């Protein structure tokens, strides 16, 4: 949810798993799915989160907890930015300029940029798109994929099809990682 939000000048709030019910949501990776919130402001996103959160007995991953996070109304906050060596814009100078402008904007709002090591996040992303969690994505659409393979975007289909070959041992190794 954060990426589509950023491409559309919206706030994307991605709650931790189980905070919002996924009942009725077509799963992508059921054990990791979370419903994203899109809003024009952080305050609006938090209002939606407050209204929507709560335990749902129909959702096996649902949990009833108080959210913990940033108080965007406090005026001062810290935000993470990748270390310089971790930044990759794939030759897109416009994206690099937008990134720099966004950091400057957050600082103007009272934020303090804190460099973070992106490697753990990159490794986690690779587990989701190249590792055994692809098997869960495969499971979610296995019947549709078998019946309508040409109706799935080729790049997405190529990733999901690899899930058929993942093992339980691969899954546990990734969970331990």
C-alpha cells in the first residue's frame, strides 16, 4: 500500500498484520496480508485506522490490540531514510529528485532524518518475491492460474509460478531467517 500511495501523492498507512480484518479480502499472502489505508493526510489515515481496527473472529489472523506508532500531531518526529549506498533509482533522475524533495519536506515539517541500513528490508523483500512465501501466493490463485494463465500479467505470473516448487523445508528456513 505504501508504494501505490506514494505514486499518487497519498498517505499510505500499512498496519501490522491482524490489526485490520482481512475477511472478504482476496489473499495475496494470507499469513502476511494486511489491509492498507490510503488517505490525503496522516490524521485522516489514523482516523480510518481507529474506526476500522478491532478483533474479527472470522479472520484467523485478527488480533485486538492497541496500535503503537508515531504521533504525527506532536510536531517533532524521526523518519528513516536509506543510507546513501543503499539508494537505487535505476537511472530515474526524476525519482531521485522527488526523494530528495520529500526528505526536505519532512524535515521542514519538523522531522529528523535517520539513516537506516536497508539490507534487512531487501532480504525480507527477496523472501517474499523469490522465497517460499511465493508458495502462499501461488496457493491463493492456484485454480485461477491453472484455468486462466493468460489473464495474469506475465511478470506477476512468472513470480507466482515459482511457488509451485517451494518446499516446507524452504519455508521453515525462511521463517527462521
